[in-house]
């Protein structure tokens, strides 16, 4: 069965073919719903025409003095009216005109004067089911005069007319259904199927070669849902391609750094020993240059360490223990490298009773990254404030400073490695590592606000009170 489906043309296996078949089916169903009352209406009009023709035939009686006709004329009038007998009932007279010498045997009588819609439908399908009876039809005079007019009709004539009408309706329904289905098919093919094929083809091509820009779908200008889907897919593919490219570069960078790490550390260690000795030289020029050299070497060592730390795929999972948060923040302040001139004030406003469950070393690294960024931002001095309080799902820590705030470019890529640096010459790895460590704890690190009045980060750490 599956092999047979695969042998079918593509358009027969797609949504368009199914929509084509469904459209034809729905149109035929609609035609059936229209056919049911229309066939009943056709039968009613056929019988009413027999009544009207019989009334015209009966008018010939008025032209004779004794209200009698010759037998040949009577038979001709009955044949023209397509009836076997006519009975006129009035107060003053009752006239019968028959084809045979004896009245025909009537199988069923229908009174058209009080037949409702449902009854007419039932009678129509009874005629289609039987088709060979003799009917006695009762109706009023076409001129609305008093009395009634009865005719005897062979149902075979009515049956043949109804079959012809039904056949014409069936042919017309097929033509309409094919025409409608074809128009719907072409409309859906142009408006939906072809764009969906472009989308699916782009998805398949992008899956095979995400780095190839030719596999990306073109940006759409359509204003409907498909246009929105095409635009969103274009943006998603563009973002994924950039992310994959960046990750490939990071992987290559990590591999390269891991290979040269040992030699680089030896070179930096030697340079650090030389710079330490230069610090003891009394020459004024050397004393002026030596701090800058030492600072550059320290930055190089820090860059190497952070790059290797971020590139490690085997970062240890958090090992939660009870951590006194206030003491941890004091330790961060002691190792953050504050300037010796006391230009930066450290305010630890965390209550002593707050104890959280977290990996102490990893939480220390998060706070240390925030502290170093704040100290580097406040080169002219300032204040760092750390507060904590219990929230709905855990502890909320706010780490803020009153520095100049983050530049707009840094805020756009704040937690992205190598692009979200908050200072010139930085790598942006500190905040990226800090956020990953918080996510590993089930929490998060977000920028709460930043401006000329300072910068505040928020750390969400889940867990209850200890």
C-alpha cells in the first residue's frame, strides 16, 4: 500500500489532491441537499400542469350545446392533456371524460391543495421508487373558481420526466463540482500549497546545510499567516545560522586554546617573574612602565583562564550545601581586588540569618564576576550594594552599583560570550559564565536596570528557607 502511494504523482499525494476530492464531495453533498426539494417541486409542477391542461380540455365542453363531445375529439383532448380521465366537480354539474370505456383502476390519490413540503418530498421519492401506478390527482381550478378538478394520470409518464430531470441535475452537479473543485484547487495551489512547499523545501535544505545562505527562505512581503510564517522562518534561520557559525568558531577557538594553553601559561609565568623583578628597579621610567606591563600580563592570564573555563564541556554540576549568604558576600568583597585607596565602598545589606542551598564555589564565581565588573566600571570610585530577600519561589539577590551604567551595545548582547563585554578590551565571558552557573542551579541572572544612576543585577535562586 505504501509502495503504491509512492508511485503516485506528487500532486496526488499532497494536500491539494485531498482538498480537490473533498471539494467535489462537499459540492455533491450540497447538490443533493438542493436536489431533494427541487425534485419534489418538479413533481408538483408536473401534476399542476396536468390539472391546468385538463382544465383547458374541459373548456371545450362549453362550446357544445349539450356539453358532449365526439369520442375521437375526447380522446384527442385527453391525449393532449396527458391524462386518462378528467372529472370536474361543481355545484351545478359533474362531467367525466375517459379514454377507456371503463374508468381506470386508481392505485393512490394525491390532493395537491393541502400537501405540505415534507409530504411532497415523500411523495416524490415514492414515485421514484414505484413508477408504474395509476394516480388520481385532485386540485383546484386554475382560475380559483369554486369546485375541484380531478385527473387520472399514468405514473410512468411522471416517472420518466423525473428521471430525465434527475439525470440533468446529476450532470449539472458534476460539472459544477468539477469546476468549483478545479478553481479551489488552483487557488489553494497558488495561495497555500506552493508557499508551503517553499517552506518545507527550505526546512529540508536548511537541515542539510544550515551554513549555506542559499538554503534560507526569502523574506516574504505577504500580509497573511503564510507571509508571517515565511518571515519568522527567515529570521529563525538567520539567527540559527549565526548561532551555529558562532558556536563553530567557539569550538575551533576552544580547541586551539587548549592546544596552546600549556605553552602560553609558561610564557606568561616567565613574563610575570620578569615584571615582578622590574618592580624592584629604582629607575623612574621602569617604575612608570612596570605597572602597565604587570596589568597587561594579569589581563592575559585572566583571559586565558576565562576562555578555558567557558569552553569546558564538563562543567561540574552544582553541589548544593548550606551557604550563609552574608559571609559569602564578605568573602567576595575580600578577593574582588578593590583599590587600596578606599575609593569604592562595599555595603553588604544581607541579613545574617539568610542561609541558602547552593554550590558555594559556583555562587562565589557568579558574585565575583559581578563584583569585578562593578569595580572596573567605577574607576573614579563609587559604591557597591548587595541585598537579599525571600521571594515566592526562593531567594532574590540584588547586586548593584552607582557607576555610569552599561552602554547600549553591551545591553543588547549582555550575556553572549565575546560580544557582551561591558568595557573596552573585555571578552564578555564573565557574565556569560555567571548566567550559565545560575541556570544550572535552576535560577537565573538578569539585568534589572542600568542607567546614569548605576546598574543592578538580579539573581533568582530557587529553594526554601533553611
